[in-house]
């Protein structure tokens, strides 16, 4: 009579579906989802949170959502909230408060749904609200940017920023469904179109040389905003991210975060530029830096390094930034990166194109030389 | 190229250990736990949050914790925070803020530990802080009351109150370990000693007639504060709760909450009395009411009903309260109970002593008669 062991498993499963014009009245995807998923006897409710940029660019969106939900039995539309997108919605907790207030006022319960439509930032915040209200409301993600459709919007994490620190509060809670709607890509500005592609470069570099070669071949078409190659890029990148989550350590209990290749610098640069630099733009610089560093410590050849820099440049990324001059401040990013995750410092580098390699030490002199090399070769 | 399925399982496991004087310098339990659990290469940190009542009653506790952690390799004590216990710590979010601030200031990361020492309320709040900071810090529960050692402190839920609603915010995140220290029971006042026993009555009623009979036999000893029967009560009750969590629906995705027998009224009474009524005291009244109701709708015999009321009375519970006169307000508790969980209204009643039964409708006339019966037979 001195010990009781508790042990159980929770299975998580959800689909990431690809479509065009999700809320078109005769698109059956969403209606089919609810027919299968909403098996409560009761009338379920759904609360929508829409990124204000998306709402502006798609002025029929709200009307289409209202019309669509008129046609679905067993589920009724509660409110539609329009909130700013971008990091602001994660920085200022009054937006989280607005979502929680809507949950309370609309009587959204644990068998109801909260759907977020927008970029990665608003989906992170909405996912967090859904995870903590009533200990978890069913959450649907409808990412609208390249970045969120191929990476940030399709995973199992959510968060807000707190104490001025990125993702200080958050949870690991999978959504019940993700819908990637290609229609939203058509209205992206060039920066958002481009910046999401850096995560595809990243995942190709650490996992899939064939995908890297494809990216290099198709870089010009991608830059010229051809839709077919972009749809393939998003699908392939989402698939690689998704497989990684399932096969590894989905809730990140260990120290490794191979998917964060190039990200220690990116997170720091985003903060130092007050998020003037987009996440994907910062990641492109982070990838360039850690590839140069990988070459300089003898892990990859100069040819490999140059191919990586060539691809990033062809896709239209700037590989430098005035903030790169603040080297000591940047290197603090390594400590913050470790602190957020805990445990040992673990940074992913490359041992070849297509193969990531974890290291637990960074030579700061070589890292500073690598930063200088970016500053010299890619003057801002 | 139109669908990707995500599917993975997460295994959760932790031990509930029973001991006496956990922080006694030669008690190896905690040191052994860290030797086994803390396999990071790094020096881990631990942050303690202690219920101010416990801290007052055990004035050597902080010194003992400091001395104990001097002896454990690989782990260092960060801060010790003293916060009020009871519902206040869940009602006012500045206490949550204090824990998060300590996490930030002390550099507590995802491989560090947060330990809560106190009753169910403070453990709920501390568990919530641990669940959301850095997307989840390792969390150790050290419950100090009968109620928290046998029920609220050993499970997988955490929460705070928000919008004036109990447990409006929270998550399902299991702790990494629970330590039930019998030493803390010795300093409980009579109300806290008694009130935790109602959860044992509850779980016996819905799951285990033999345990119910044991409770009836030992009611006098339990009321007289004999330690051996209380230790058995806590162990047995913790085991039944624990088995239920593992075998059922640990994160409560369905509509059923059989463990909440007697709780719809209890939650409402706690609020209406501004938590002057302890949770366990309210649960005793809730059990009495739902047992009377179970009899009146023909589910259990009068003998069974009377045995239940006899046990609760023998243990020293009051089975009435002036707030029982506010019948319409009380019945709102049924709606709120459903809303928190979502889906169909699901209330557990009894079909016999030892067997719970879920129903989806409540006859409000019969429920009101049952409330009147309590008011008449147990004048406050």
C-alpha cells in the first residue's frame, strides 16, 4: 500500500485536407467533415475567428460562411470575430481575452468548434484559446498563407507571446481538422507568397535531397507565382512536417528539435526587428547562416553551401539584415532557444543536403565569422 | 494530392507514492524519483509553490526542503513561493501571474520541475501554470488534504476559475509524479479532515459496494481521526479514481463523467455560498440529494437511500444548507454542468450501491421534492 501506477495512452488523429474555395456552397468537404465528426446528439456550435487582412481581401468570406452553415445539419454558426493577424495578435493578450469572452457569451462548450482562418500567428492564438477554454474545445485550422499551410498552421502547437518572449505560453493540442484552401494564396502579397517557402527549403535540407533539387529546378516558377508548383511545394512540405511530428516526439518531451533548423537566429531576428522581418524571411537568413556555419566547421562542402545560398537567392530572399551587425545580441538567441526548450542546447546543422545533424555546442568565433560572411556577401 | 492523415499516440505514465514525511533528510523517495526521472545532462531546477496554510502549520517545511535538495545531485532548488490556498488562488489570476513570473525570472525551462504543495485548489492552479508555461513544464503534485490526496490532487486535470465560472480555463496534462505525505494530514482541521471523505463515499457508491460497507463499518473511527483507517480510505479512493481515469476517457472527449456523481449541485452550492462551503461538504449534500432522487425515481430502494444518508451523517456531514431554498437557482447548475462539458446532459445516478448509472434527463419536479426532503429532514 505505498504506490499506485497510472498509465494510459491517448490517440490523436486528424486530416489535413487540400481544396480550393472551401466555403463555396457546393464544396462538400466541410459538410462531410461535420457529418463524420459531430456525432453528439446535440446541436453543436461553431465560432469563427478571422484574420482582418484575410477578411479585407475576401470581402464575401463572411457571407459565404453564413450561407454555407445554413446548409449543414447539426451545427449552427455562433459568432464571427475579426482580429488582427501577425504577431500583434499574440503579443497583446486582449485578443486572447476577446476569444475567451466569445466562448463564454456564445456558450461554446467542449463539443463545440472554434475555427481560425488566417496566418500562423492568429492560428497560434486561436489554438491556444481553444486549448484552455473548458479544458479544450474542438479546434479547426484554416491557414491562409504559404507558411501556415505548409508548416505553422498544420501542427500540434499553439501559443501566445508573454513577458516579451515568443511562445512563452502555449500547449501541445492537435486540431480536429486542417483545411488548406488554395484560394487564399491568390491574394497574398509578394512578401507573404515568398516568405513561406523558406520552411520548404528548411525541411528539404534536413530530410529530402530530391525535394531540394526540385525546389532548385522550380525556383523561378515559384518566384513568378505559378500556382501549380506552389501547390506541390505546400503539399510536399506539409507532408514532411507531418511525418516528422508523427514519427518523432510530437509533444517535444526530449531536447531535439530538428525542424528548427535555422530557427535560433530567426526567432532572435524577428524580435530585434520588432517583427518587421517576417518569420519566413528571418528563417531564410537563419538557414543561410547555419549552412555557412555547417560548411565552415567542415560538415558540408562549399558546393553544397553555395547551392543552398543560390536557391534562397533565386526564390527572392534577402540573406542579410542590418541587425546582423549586433552579433553579441544575436548569440543570446542560442541561450534563449535552449531555455524555451530546456535540457541540453541542441542545434540542428547539416551533414549533407537532405540530412540534418544535431550538435550540442556552437563555436561562437566561427559563428561570428559566418555572420560576417553574410554581411559582406549580401549587403543589405 | 488532396489529403494527409496525421495519427500518433502519446503514452502517459506516473506514480502516486504514499509516504510519511517526504522531506525528511533520510527519506529516499524523492531523491530516487529524480535519479530515475531527471536524465537530462543538464542541472535541472525546481520551483516550489506552497499553500500558505500548510506553510504556517509546518514552520520547518521550507528549511527541510532546502536541506533535502542540497543532497540531490543534478537538481537545484530555484524559488519557494508561498500563495494562499483555497478557491481564492483560482479566482484571482494574479496568483497565476506570480507563478509565471517566477518561471520567467528563475529560468525554469521545459526540463525543469514545478512542485505544488497544498490542497486541491492550489494544485489546480499550479498545474495549470506548469501546463501552459513553455508549452509544459514537468509538474509534481504534493497534495496535503484528504480531498486532494484521494481525488483532486492525483488526477490529470488542472484549472483556474474565470468569468466567475469554476474551472473555465484549464487543460488535461498529467503530472510526472504525485507524493501523498500522511504527515500533512495530522495538522488538518476537522472540517478539512472530514470534507475529503465525501469523494470516497462517492466513488464507493458508483463503483465498489465492498468499500461502501467498509466505510459504514469504519465511519466512527474515521470521524474520530484515527490515522490507519484514513490512510486506507485515501489509498482505496485514490486507486478507484486512478483506475477510472486509465480505463475510461482520461481527457474526457465524450459526454460522460461518472466520477462527477453528486457534483452538479456541489459546484453550484460552492458558488452560491462564495466557497464558504468546502468542496467536500458540498459534494456530501450533492450525494445525499442525488441518492434521494435516485430512490424517488425508482432506481434504488429506500434501504439503500437510508444507508447512504446514514453513512454521510455518521462521518459528520451536514446534509442541508440554507441555500437549498433557492431551488430555481440550484437547477441552473444542471445547465452549467452540461455547458462546461458540452454535448448531451449526462448526470450519474445510482442503480444500486456500488453501481452508477448515467441519465440524460432530470425531472425537475422530483428534484425539487428531493431538495425539500433534505431541507425537512436535515434542518440546518
